[in-house]
C-alpha cells in the first residue's frame, strides 16, 4: 500500500469517526430530551388529576356550607365561576392561572367557618374539609414533581451541546412552572 493511500484512508477514517461521534451525540441528546419531555407531560398529568379531584370535592363542600350560610351567595358564585374556569382551561399555563383563582375562592369559602361556628361542628363539613386538605397535600407534591421535571428538562435542553441538538430537533425550554398564587403571597392577619 502506498504512503499516499494510507494517509488518505487514515484521514477518511478520522472523518468517519468524527461523523459517527457527532451523530451518536445527537441521537443520545435527542433521546434524553424526549424522555425528559415525557416526564414533564406525565408530571403535569398527575397535577391535573389532583386538581380534578379537588374540583370534584368542591360542589359537596359548597352544598354543605350552603345549608348553614344561605346568604353567602357571592362566595358560592365566585367558587362556581372559578371551578368552571379551571375545568375549561386548556394547557398547563391556563390551568395554573385558573387554579390561582380557585385557590382564592376556596379560601373565602373556608373563612365562612369563622362566621358560622356551627359549621365547624358539622360532621360532613369536617370530613369534606379533611378530604380537601389531603387533596391539597397531594397537589403540593404533584406541583413540586412537575416543577422538578420542567427544571430537569430545561437544564438538558439549554446545556451545550444539547442546545444545538434541541434547536435542530425542535425542543424549546418550557416555562410553565407552577408558582404560588398572589393570594398565597400575602401574609394572613390573625385577630384575637
């Protein structure tokens, strides 16, 4: 074999090796992004399931409270509107916004127990309030897992060289994080 042919084959072998490494990097990064994107979707589904569970509990809670506080029609209307808004919202961003409104409306409903002490002693109300509390805990866990999945996905999509592969494959950062509602940011006033 002549020296020129050996050099040519060596260069072609090196170029082929570089192409295989780049292609392997692309495939590995793309598969990782697909997996993380699916984890985000699964995590959102878990949040959505818990939000639906809470939305299903609310009519029973409202009916129980209505028996004691018939004159609180504005609170009941706000809850009905907020619940309908959440059930009709499409996509994580819209559901997150609607959930904030529902959180606020539920808070006003639960404050009625201060005005109606006999409500606190009602067994059905207490059972529903316990179920709602348990659901809120599940929602909190599901929100955290969802936010963690988004963070993990975004980190993968934004890191170099994955950001190059992400732009080629059409993966974009996801900024639909679940954040505390504005009503949760205000400090409650305790009055004795």
